[in-house]
């Protein structure tokens, strides 16, 4: 069942029945059937439709932000910001897509060749609830320009976002069968992936979901992009202004109520700053992040996406404390609604679950590093490898540390934050492949070698 439950109040607003197997099969038939016609249109025509979609997303910013606030508790201002990135992504691929898809001549031994950049077919997208519009945009915009068609399965708590996105794309001129939203259940995913009419799958979601989709896709030899979890390190080497660093790093951690795959979840602070950083972060988190209505632009701490999500994070915090971590701030569930106090933990050590797992909520863990080498060791001591950030006053030192971090993305003196033209993705258990930027249009591309002579 898909449903909308307002996480600020715990009130059920709408239920949407899952599609039957017959409906899902028909949807696969639609996107597969539309493929040849869509790829036959020129890239310029597809790019113009994607550019129009950007404008329609911009026009509906308030409506989309309100939907996300209701469905998953996103602060309304953050929702507007998310639509800003969505607009950028659609514009980026509309503008740069044609050049990114241009033939590439290659010099080869004994002759000449060209690599053409074409689509591969109908794709399945499985998208999560944490950024209901952005996550869809970064998969859909490049693939529409490339000429692939799309069957989209959104998170079960986001049926309204799912419908609104489909409406916008169709209104922009994407043919009805080129982009089809399905209210399929997770149980139906294996059959979709086994269907020869589906050429590949992109999933953003949990490690668990990634493993099952990758297994099914592997069995069926389907190309896969996986954007999974992260426990990103944020290393503080030194600072000229500790308050500014504390505020900026707290903002980065608490953005989207801590529910971002690439949020800095482990603050690693060099020993000489550690005590002062922990004190000031604790004060900031306690005083600034006050629970409130996510529809109110003044709110600093919205609910998590659901009661289940809030309970899970609260349980992770309680387990960490039971295993010996120190609770410096927060940790308590607040009801009614899916609220959890903004939380700071220290003394988290190897052997505790919280040392290795991802905590998807407003919880910062602070570690003390003896020196630069120790900071790098701690940063890399994780099964994940999504993003990381390095904060310090010496650019050469920041860069040296960045080069030693095992992650798909490293930011200097800033934390995370997607942008349309910068590739996004991870290594290790954070996933496979890249989205956004030039790399994002290449994942489901047939780079065909044509030998000319
Ligand atoms: O959950 C990952 C999405 C990241 C969005 C962003 O950083 O802008």
C-alpha cells in the first residue's frame, strides 16, 4: 500500500492501492513500446522537452514543497531549495546533453573509428523518500535526453510527489508512455527486473534494498546504478573561527533532519580542538534545533519522515548509549509526530554498532583524532565510501588529506550538497556508478564503436 501520513501529526491522509501484476505488466509494455519512437526523435527535440520540464518544476515550486512537507516532513524552505536543484538538473541536461551525446572520433591502429552515444532501452527507477523530487530528477533528466524510457517506482510514502512529477513531465511534452509512474510493490520488483523488456535499473535507497536489487539485476544481466547509504566523515584540522565551523558543520549534519545519504555523520576533530568543538556543538544543537511544524519557515527541527524512521534512529542512539557511548545532547523521541531531539554522541568506539552503521537522522557523532594520520584512519574505517569533507585553513593540507580519503566525493571547507554539473556517487558499500554531471548521462548509454575504415 502507498500512503501519505503527515509525520508532524501522525495523521493518515491518503492511501493508494498497489498496482496489480497485470497493471505492472501493462506499464512495462508501455515504456518498452515507446522506446523506439523516443530514441528516433532527435536529441535536440528531447532536450527541448527536458528544458520545458525545468520551467514547469520552477513554476510549481510551492506546490511541490508543500507535498514533500506533508509526505515526509521536509521543512518547507528546504523543499523549495530541493526544487531549485531539480530545475538546475533539468536545465543542465537540456543545455549540455546534445554536446555530451555527440559522436567521439577515435584514432585507432590501422584505421579510424567513431564512438556514438545512444540509449539502451526502457529503464526502471526505484527512488527513495528523502529527496522525493531531486532523486527522481537526477535519474530521469539525463536518461530522457539520452533517449531511454522510464518506469518509475517511488517510495511508498511519496505517492503525491510521484504523481506530480509524472504530471509535470507529461505537461512538458514527454509522451505518456515514455515516462510512466507505477505504484508497484517491492514484491513485484524481481519480475520487473526479469522482464527482457527492461534494460537496466537505477536505485537510490538503503544498503539492503541495493543488495536485493543488485542480486536480481545480476541474475538477469541488467545494468545497475546504486546510490546507497553513507556514513560520511567530516574532518576538522583547524579553524580561524570555531563558532562558524560549529554552525556550518551542525547545519550540514542537520539538513533534511539528518536524512541525507551524504550528510556528514562522523565529525572527526583534531585533539587540540576536540573538547571545545564538542562543547560548542552540544550547545548549538540544544539551543538552535527546536522541534516545530515543517510547514512553518521558522522551524529548525522538523519531524523525521515517519514514526518508524524516528523510532529506528532513537533505538540506534539508545543502543549506542547502552554499549558505552556518551550522550551529550538530545536522544529523546518527541510525540505526537515523528520527532527526535537533535543529538550529539561521543565516545563511540569500534565494537559498538554506531561506529559502523549509518544513522539516518539528526545525530552527530564526534570522534577525537590525535593527528592528521589518525583522522584519515578514522575517516576510512567504515564500510561506506560515499562522501567526505575536510575543513581547515591550509589549502595544501586540506587537499593532501582529501587525496587520502576513500570516498566517491570529497568537499573542502563545505559539506556535501549536490549540484547539477558535479558527478555524485560512492564506492565500497555506498554503491555503484555516478549520477549528475557528464558522468550521469553515461551510465545507461550504449557507447557504440563504429569502425569507419
Ligand atoms: O541522500 C542523498 C541526496 C543528497 C542530496 C544533496 O546533497 O543535495
